C-alpha cells in the first residue's frame, strides 16, 4: 500500500499535468496569433535585386526616397539590401507621414546606393503617380517582374563606361584637372545649386578625359568653374562665370569651355579706374563694386578702392556686366540710390574701360 508521502507526490504531479493541459491551447494560440498580427501591421514588398544579364546579386546597399521642390530636397531611407533582398514598406500613407514632403513638391525619385559611389535612380515621378503605385516606382529602377510567390525580381541595368573629355576654348585638352562627378538629381531652387548622387573625384589624363562607371542617366560636374559665351557685352564677347555643369545621358561627351583650372584659361585682366571731382581733384576712398553674370544667383562684391591719387587698379573679365562707385563703407549700400554716395558707370564708360583698360570718371 502506497505511503501518505507517495500519495501527496502523485497528487502534485496530477495537478501539474492538468495545469499544463489547460495552458497549452492558450500558448499555442499566442504562438499562431503574434506572427500573423506582425505581418498585418507592417506590410512589405519583397525585392530580389541583381545587376545585368548575368543577374549578379546585390550583396548590400540602401534604397532611398527623395522628394524635391523649389523649396528644398527631402530624403528618407526606404530599405536596406542584404544578400540581394530588400523589404520595402507598402504603407504609402505612413511613408508620406515620415517624409513629410513640402506641399508644393514637384516630384519624387527612388535611388539605390551600392557602396559609396555606385548609384541608380528612377526617372522623376509625379506626386499623384508615386503615392498611388509605390511598388511600381521602386520597380522603375530597372526591369522588374513579380513572381508567383509575390516577390519582385528587380534587375538593374549594367553600368556603362562614360567618357568625358574637356578642352579649353583654344582646343587644348584640360590635362591633370580634378573633376567631381555626380548623377544629376536636383537644382530647381533659387540659385540653381545642385545636389546629386556622388560618383567621386576624377583626374583628367593627357587627352583631357576621365572615365566614369554609371548608368545612362544625366550626370553633373560639381564644383567646376568655367566661362560660357553668352553673347555680347561691354567687352565685346560676353561670358557667364559659371559653377557646375549638367551633362546629357550620352556615353561619350566632349566639352569645350573656358575651364578655370590651374594653368588653364583665365580671362581676368588688369584695369585702371581713376575717379576725380568735378574740379579735377582725386577722390580717394571710393569703393568700386562689380556685378558679374553667373549660372546661379549672380555675383556682386567690392572689387577695389581708390587710393590717394583717386586710382583703383582692379581685375575684370568679360563676365562683368556693371560697375558702380560708392562713397562710404558697406553700411552705405542701403542708400546707394542716392546720387551723393552712389554712381553707376554708363554703358559708354564700360565700353571705354574694357577697350582701353583705363577710364577717368568725374564725380
């Protein structure tokens, strides 16, 4: 006959079995419910991403969303790529809330980054199209097909060797020049300043050329300075003193401009401007302000001051479109409409200054 201790032990084990049998359906229900709940709250589109005809898998990278308007460029990370797989959220409203695009947004671009200097971008996508078909926007990075399992097989185009050759205005190749290249993204702002997808810095060879690996999309030369012929002006031929240059999507480009590299073209020359009183006495301390043409917001600055003999020696190039004389320091510019402290050079005076490299003004 079992002892009382043995009976108590069996009773305890029976209670444990009953409790476990009651808990099992609850635990099982939780195990089945939680993953399903997670899937319904974070819908994602699976992309298997590769490059070129051989479908080389993209091992790692990042997919970005850009919105652009006249008022700025905004950026949001859509997904990371790991071993060829990217999980892109499908909840357009949630993404729009996170990005918080400007009310006057012109469009959107999806960009794919591999490493530091390898990029792909979609064409510009209008706001109404983008938010109504987010998977289609991502798919436009390359050629995409949806499999029976719902995954999108996205094949990016192979990179193309892009050759860019720079020549000076006289036909000499721009040798040993450092050039910063980006994929063009956005410059629709007040001063047309560019923000792009950086491909890196390159140095031209003895033929003035660089080679860049990039898709066949427009490129941009950032931080490059050059003179561009814009017609006629006081100096005869007029130039714009430009910064940055947008390029077409062609694989081979030959560019001929007045590049401003070390040892390159320089259109600056020395000029002498003498300022006298109406009685012919020298006027010292007169500030010379210049205004010149650019492809951005234009340029204007103090470029010299008359000495005790009333003479200012200044550097000018054919991009200058106006010169003004001002009595007083920078604080006086607010009152430049006053003829007592400000005088613009006339068109005839500018032509004489540029043609003779000397001009005397009585003021």
